[in-house]
């Protein structure tokens, strides 16, 4: 590289200090862009409160400038606000800001809209706004299919299935997971096919279809065991145990649930919500098998745990 090329390269480097110094000298669109760039740099350092304030200032300036500002400018400010709010665990506000960004980008037919829309769907799920998740991801499915992005469409359907499950809409959940499974199988994503099978098993159990649930749970368990994916294997084993009980194989189901409990309690990090769910099902089976004293003891212990976790 020549000396002249090096000098030109240095001139192109804009430091954060230079951006701060530029603010009093700029107006209009340049001023908004400067605030946005500062917000991006400070976000990268993890100072989300400060980055949020800068992004909000950029948004306000873009909005004041009105139609002379490209929609992408205002949208990027809203998305920056959303990302900072998400990092600050202000999930509902983050989703609202990102929805504004997606709306603007879709109006301008920007290719960036689909990626932000998927992020919005995930945030809505994190904020427990499951209806909004479904609405958002349904649009994403269609857009991904039009674009030929099968993996994207399958992931969208998987999240839709999870949202329906949280709403106890098990038939709709089953439909979404089955659609996702077909696509994942078509593109040979073995682990994701098994993830769908595990959730299909759960939905079938809730719908009382024991034999089908048993087959789906076993398929998912086979994949995760082969892949040595022990965390997912545990959840598949749990569904298998529930399916065994549903089909009348109570002794086998109890043994399977006990295996799941052993794995869950031996884990370094104790998921008490999962442990309690396993033990409650064990107690129910024991009671049906006439082992009343053992069931009573389990439920007595669980009362002490749930008193803490529910508070």
C-alpha cells in the first residue's frame, strides 16, 4: 500500500470521539445518522441504557424530518431501540419498537423486513405474547416460502407450534409441528426433525393419542441418543414415559419417569420446575398402582418446594 493510500485509509476512520464532536456541527439527516452511529457503537460495548437514549434521539430526529427521510432510516432507529430494550429485559417494549421497524420496512418492501420480523416473533414469544407470535410468524412462513428459504419456513412453523402449545391449543400445535417436520425432513435436518417429533409426542399425549405419541417419542429418542444430545434425550424420554402410561404400560412408564428424574436430579443445574413436573406424574402413577403412602410422601415434599418456587 502506498503512503497516499494509507493516508486516505486513515481519513476514512471515524472514531467515537469524532462522532461526538460532530453533533453540534450537524443538522437534519446528518445529525440523526450521527446519533444512530453512536448508538450502534455504544451498544457494541454493552452500555445499553446510553445506547437506547441515543437511538431514541435519532428516532425523534428522523420522525421530525418527515417524508424526506428514507423509511429505512426511521426503521433502523426503531430496530436499535428494540435491540437495546431487549438487552435491558424490557421485552414488551422491545417487541413494540421492533414491530414499528418491521412495519416501516415492509411498507418500503425492504429485504431486511423478514429478518427483523423473525426476531420480533422470537421476542413476542419471550414476552409471552403468544397470539402476536403466531400472527407474526405466519407472515414469515409465507415470505420464506416465496423466497425459497425452506429452513426459515420450518423454523417459523416450529415457533408457531411452540406458541400454540403455550396457549394449550394442542391440535393447532400438532399441525404446525407436523408441517415443520415435513420441511426439516426434506432438507435432511435430522436434529430438527427429532425436535419436532418430541413436541408432536407432547401434543398427542395432551390429545389422548397414546400409541401415536409413543411412536413419535421413540423416534425422537432414537435420534437424540444416536447424536449423544443428552439434554434433548432427557425430554424425549419424559414424553416416552408419559406415552407409556397413557397406553396402559404403567409399570414401564413409571420406570422411565424414574430414569428421567435421576438424570434431572444428577444435573449440576437443577431445573426445579421440571423436577416437580416429573415427581407429580410419578406420584399420580403410584397412586393408580395402589402405592398410596409413597405418593403421599412425594406430594408432601413437593409442597415444600412449590411453596418457594411459586412465591
